[in-house]
C-alpha cells in the first residue's frame, strides 16, 4: 500500500476519513489497510458520484474485550497492614504495578494467602507461598482463585487474562484461563522481566 504522502489529495482524504467511518463499496477496515485503496475501490465510489463525503454514516467499532492483568505477589513486604498495592515492596513488583497502572486496564494481585486481591484491599503481611502448598494445595488455590475471578469480572469475560506471574501461579489457573491467557514474560529471568517491564512502561507513557 502506498504511503499517504505519495497519494493525491482525494485518495488521502478518503483513506483518512474511512479509517474512522464506515467505508462505502463493501470494503471493511481490514480491506482498507490491506491495500484496497490502491486499486481505487473506495476512492472510485466518491469520484464517480456514487458516494459523498457527507454521506458516510458514522461508524463505531464494537469495543474490544478489555484485558485484565494478574500480577503475582512477592515475598518482600512491608511490616504493617496496608493496601495490597503498597504492601509488596520488591523492585519487580513496583515495576509491574507501574506498568499495569499505566495501561489503564483492570488488574488484580495473585496472593498465595488470599487468592485474588483487589489492589486497594487492605491486608496484613503474611508468609504463605505457593511453593509450600504442594500440588494439591495449589490445585485448591486455583479453584478458589477461578471463582474469585468470575465474581470480580464476570463468568462470561472474553478478554485477555494477562499473567505477570510465574509457573506456580499460572499452572493452577491454566484450564480456567484457556485461550484467554497471555504470558508476555514467559521464559524470561527476573532481570529480563524487569527490563521488559521498564521498556513497556516507557512505551505506554510515550
């Protein structure tokens, strides 16, 4: 597809307008960006008089299913009761929190002790870890958290469940999350994860 600067005025105007309105000629948004413009399909509708600039009906695409971030708890905690988002003190958690908050998406904390935590939920420090629960304990934890997620965002939620969490947290929820699960930091070490989070935060804040 030709870049905008190389196109004549009418073609540029048609391309930019139809990107935010309903295209004429039966060409959908995917077709527009795939290059149907350069074969004249849409612009031709206007130039031949079969379309008009004012005649395009305003088009609002259906909202994409929202994403929900699930962030693992960490062992480094404050010494006093505090909102969950403030209790966890590790550098990794602070970077994860900064990133997910910058996205504007809903997020929750996966806690070995409490299951699913809203970031504002006040909690006291604890020492429970999923590693100490064993396989049966983690399976029970997963069932508990799945029910909590359904209660928090609805059982029909169809958006992505984005895990910023290790294997112990993800495995008990794998069947529940299914193809909704996304693990953007899979296979990365802690240092690499922190670098990835910092890079993503910088990109979101641009």
